[in-house]
C-alpha cells in the first residue's frame, strides 16, 4: 500500500512539473507576441530538373589482346596491375618463325636489288623483275605480320588487369579468348534503361550527373546514345552516358545513380521547395513582418524551385513555421539557412 501511495505522489509531481513548464513556455510566447520561423535567402544561380535512374558503369575501352596464331610464350614483360603506355611490348612469343622469315626477307631484298640493276641495263625481262618484286612484297608482308604477333604490344594506354598464361606455356589462339587484358579507365560509360514515358525527354549530348551508391560526390557526363527501339522483354530503352574519369575513382561494373538534366536555367532566382505554401504562395520576411505573396514558378526539382516573378534575390523567405501564418504578422527569426 505505501508503494502505491508513493507512485501516485510521484506521478502527480511529474504532471504538475510538466504543466508548469508548458505554462512558462506559453507565457513567454504571449509576452513576445510573435512566433518563431526559419528562413532561407532567395539567391540567383543554376537550377536543373532531371530524370533519375539507377544504372551500371562500364569502361569504354576494355581490350582482350592475343596473338593471331598459336605459339609458345617466351617472355612476359608486365604484371597484373601495371600501368602501360600505348605501344609498349607486353609479351614476346616464340621468335623462331620470325627469324626464319627474316632470312627469307633478306634474300628476297637482295634478289630485288640485283633485278633492279639488271633491269636498268635491259639484262632482264620486266615480267621477271615484277615477279621478284611481288615475291619480296609478299615476304615483307608476312614478316611484318609474324613480327606483330611475336612482339605483342599494347594497342592503347591502360592498366593490365589479367594475364591468362605464364612464360614457356603454349598459347592456343583457337581455344583461348585472350592472353592479356588491358583497360583504359579515362572514359567510362553508364548504362541505364529508360521508360517509354521518359525516353522522349532525352537526347544526345544532354548533361548528366552521376553518383556512386552511398556517396554525394558528383561526376559529370553527357548522353552519348539513345536506343531507337525498346527492349523486347522489358519494354525499356537503353541509354548510354559517357563520363570523364580523370580521377580514376569510377570502376568497371559499379552501380550508380544517374540524373539526366532535362531542363536548366543558369541564372534563376531559387528558393527551397519548403517555402512554397501552396502552388503559388510564399511568405517573405522584412523587418520581422510577414508579407504574403503570389509567385510564378518555373523549373523545379526535389529540393529547389525557380521563382520567375514575385521574389528578388537576397529576400528572406520562410521555410518553416508557415502553418496558420497571416499577412502582416510579426515573427521572430529562429535561424537562417
């Protein structure tokens, strides 16, 4: 029984204390004569409206490199992860065939020079000379082909991401898809699938903003391709966005959020969306006095809205505390954004 009495007394103390605090707050509001509001300053700047989609990024240049014929690998000059320049020798294949063809080429060149001298003296028929020259040209072409497939060079600058064989192993050109893979991540492509409702709003070279998952860092890009036909299964349209990746942050097969800009104004007066009371009404504060205004709006997105008429840059608009607010009412500015 004493415990129950003690509980009841304690509850009454808490209730009375809460009522006293509420009374004190109300008294302060009554004494001040105005309510607290939060404001934001209208400013002039760029505003964009955009379509937002999820997608996946792929490197624009991914090359699988291999010789055109099967041979033994003599030497590998790079390792996975190496940054290579265009034209660098990556692999040396068995050079036996190259050396043999070089001997044939040297002999063919000597014969050609001899024929040229004889032809000048009319000591050989033109037909014979043409045959010798043709043989030399074919041998030269064969030599260059074998040399290209013996000294395997990087066709682009990039990073070696995969080497499929080891030194002294045989590479089978018919069975194995590649010997070395190189990627260049300077340019990267984001792929998204766009609905038939939105595809009419997207055109080539439109600006786009790309965001990594769980990151607010923005990468700029532009639309490089819009598919002219829908996918048979999904009914969506493939759209590619090319992105500059100079910082080498974006990586192959990452998932991203893509915002394609469909409307833009570089010199708009902008306020937060929270300032709009209904479709075209806002409250402006001057000298702690509220002024209710009708405005004409323009481009908008999830956070901001353009004001074409009704507000000037630098004016303070109310973003919170507008419920029940009336024109001419006096307010206290609680905080500035």
